[in-house]
C-alpha cells in the first residue's frame, strides 16, 4: 500500500523521535553520576618531579572531597585541612603516608609484603613525613610548633629536651654545650652518700628528675663516686673562696623565715620547683638540703659563675645577709628532717679512682656533663637515616618471635629501644643506652620524630622551610626560652607575674638603654612595689640584640628605630614642669628623683635615658590604656601642663632629649 505524503512525513517524524529517545536513553544511562565513581578502572597520579606513579586514589576516590571524613571507603575524605596546602595532584599519597604507590592490591599498596621497605605509616606516624618537606633546625626554640604536626613536634621537643645529640650525632643538630651540671669539684657540692643514691636511681631523690637510670652494679657506682669525689678543679675565682658562714646551726627561726619570704618574693619559683609549686625549668629544689653542702650553697647563690662559668643561673645582686637567709631556708628543705651525721668515707685507692674514670668514659657521662680533662660528647651510633632502616638491618638480639603483639617492624623496634633499651642486649652485644622511663605516649612521639630522619631527600620543589630560624621572632624566642624570661615576665598573655609585662617594652623603652640594662642590670622599682630586682644573666651582645629585636617585632616597632631628635624648650618651661611634678601633682609622693621622693612607683632619676617620649605622653594621658591594672591615677592635665611635665621628664637622666633655648 502506497503511503500518502502526509503519512510519510508522520512516519519520518516518528522515526526521528524514536532515534532521539534511544540515543538519549543510552546517553543518560552512560552519564549517570554514580558511574563516574564506581567505574572499574585504575586511577593514577603521575608525580613528575618524583618520577613516580601514585595509584592510591583508585581506592581512596573521594580523598580530596570535603565533609566526607566519616563515610566508608571509597567515599571517605582526608581528615583535617592538610589537602588545602598539599594538593593531591602534586603530592599524591605516598610522599606522606609511604606504602607502595604503584601497587594494585590492598596488601601490596599498604606495603605489608616481603621486601618492601616502606610500609604504610598509620595515624600520627604519618606526621614524621612533615620533616621531609619542612626541615627543622637545632636553633629553633622548644615552643616552636606547626598545626597538624603536633605529635611530630612533641617528639622533636623530647629529642631536644633529653639531649639525645649529647651521645648520638645527627646532621643539622649540633651537640649542645651541655645539659647537665658540671661534675668537676662535685665533692665541694655534695656528699659521696648522696651521689651514690643519685647514680642508683635519680627518681628516688626527685620523681621528675631528667637524668636517666643506667642500671649499674653497686660496685661500678662506687668506682664512679670515687673518681668524681677525687676530681677537684676550681676556676680561678673559686680556688680560694672566702670563709663561709655556718648555716647548719642557724637554719631555724628568724633566718629561716626571712629566707622563705625571699625565695617567694624574688621569683625563685619562676624557674625552680619546691613541693610541686613553681616551674620545672630549672632543677627541683624540694629536697636540696639532702643534696648540697651549706657552704657550697651560700657561695653558689652569691657567685654562681665562679663555680660554673656556663651556668644560666643569674647573679641575684643580693647582700650577704639576704643570701645567708636564702641558703639557710633552702638547706632546711629535706626529706628526712633529722639532722644527719656525715661519716668520713674511707679514702679510695688509686686503682678504684682509675676504674671510675674508665666507667665514666664508657657510659658517656660527658654526653650531658662537663668533666675537666674530658671532651664533651659521646660517640654513640649516629642517627642519620634511621627512618630509612630496613628490618633486616635491625638487631633484635635473641628474640625470635614477635617483639610486641604485632610483627617486627622499624616502628616497633624503635618503640622498644626507647622504652626498654636493654631488651635486645645479649651476652656479646651490650647496650649502654640508659632508661629514660618514657611512657607509651612519649615513646610514640619520639619515634614519630625519629622516623622523620631519612636520607631519601625530596626535590627542592617539595621542600619549604616554614619556621625561619634566622628571623627576629625565632632568634629572640630562643634567647627568651634559654633564660626562661617567661618565668617572671609576661609576653603576649603568657608567662609569670613577678616582673613587668614585656609585650610593649619596645614602645616603652629606648633600645640603647635596654642594651645597657640587659648587659648590667640594676634595680628600677623600689622594694614596696617589687622585692625582686632583675638579676644579672651575663648575656652576650648577640643575645641582648636578639632580645631587643624580638621586643620590637612583637610591638610592631622598627629595628633599629630612628633616633629621637632633641626638642628645643625654654628653661622657664622646664622649671614649670619641675614645679608641676613636685608640687602641683605631687608625682614625687610616689616616684623618686635623685633620691628625693616616694617609694611606690618606679624611679624617674634616669627617665629620659630609659623611656621614649611617645610612651611617656601616652602614659600621662591615660595610664590604664597602657596597663589595665596599674595603680597610677589618671590626671586631667591642661595642654600646657601636659607639655611642660613631659618636657621636664625628658631632662631627667644622663641622656637628655631636650635642648634649652632663650626666649626671644
């Protein structure tokens, strides 16, 4: 049957529509969103700079998506915001997590196969890779940190704080001058009985002692004590010390009470701890009376650098009477309050002393302590590349089964070495590493850092120093930390309340005055306000400059700042300012000038040399805007009074910043 023209057109339209529907059906089926995620194919990232393929995203398909951290794989996204700064296209996964990026099975990809040396780093152990791209330096302060690498930094602080480089060499980590006290002439400081107890187990004397336990025999400990008690080497200033006051008989009553008050008011607890109160920066002195001899204690408090030239203990600039009171109180701090009777020890033989000397060298005491005639340091195995160690390179001693509940791995080996150093020792292979009594959390942090010590360096395009050790902030923080300035002072809301807040010190004080003051301190505030004067830390020029530059950094000031120009004023105006200071506003009722005035506020004798004009002006206008808890009232000065009073203050001191001129 022949179709008419309209019928042909209708059939053609129907066929076209049918074709379009079929094509659309096929296309819509092919273009379903889930097929983009569930299609069976291998996905890979080619890391050009590393010349490697990373196929981890085959299974971890949504790793770079957001808000999917709690979903199951393959829809689980990476936790945290790491990928915000580490794009998957550039870094892949293996750079941080290790494993076998080219593998196509779960077991192989995670590196749990024979002969693959880099198994997957799980959890916080992956933070060890932060050190590959962001190298750390020894000069950084212990307060340094990076968000997302908290476990790594905790381990780095443990590594630094426990002086691991005192025995182990590590590139870019120089051995410190020392971490423990000098041991030369220890016989002048402590008794042999105390020394033997300390060597057996330091934590029996102080539970929080940093010194590790060496687990030596009583015989060896006796030899070490014989040697150390024989080593008497004084500095020139300590060879003939003056006669010491007898403190043992005067350690009660008034002297004891005065000493306790001084220890509290002088800020000793900003560094030391007594009966769990204070700071752990310096040695705990809760039972110092059991340790030291009273004569030594008195002289060390008086001139600490005469006994130990490298000590960070400052000179207190106190009178002999005050030092005597402090020494008496400290000597009374004992576990056993009963008076002790020192028995005379038998004289050791030369042979015993020589044996002790050899043991001191053998166990590496000089890794932490300075002993006359011995170089500082100890040659334990170097740690370079320890994070690259293969399991077949590790010595497990006589242990043939698993060392923990899991298999033998580098991580487990390091954990055992840190927690129980002698676990792998044998009759032929001994271990000299002492026991630090790290708990599991500390050990895991330390191992995280050690895993970062690798030799397989990344290309320059992957490395970036995030904490510049040569910046004003870091250099200043290092010095502030070294001398524990925050034990007494506050900076940016952190620290103690014994001394003034230093956050705005650069806005307040002149840089040239700060330099001279930090080199040679003197008392600024009278005793009714502050009993503690700034002690003398014997800072080097470089350390002082680092502190000053740090102060200018946190205060937003220039370093060095432009010198202030002298202001020309009339002599009559200075006279008016002096009259306002002493008579009208009675500033001298609280402040002293050349010994005349009150003892409530800081001295103004050297105000012009010490204070910046801008700060004086702000302080006079409203002291509470500078320091909220200040007791100084706010005066409503007239403009001419404000100007005259400021000009007068700028004439006080050795360096004046006004120049007199006659009226025309």
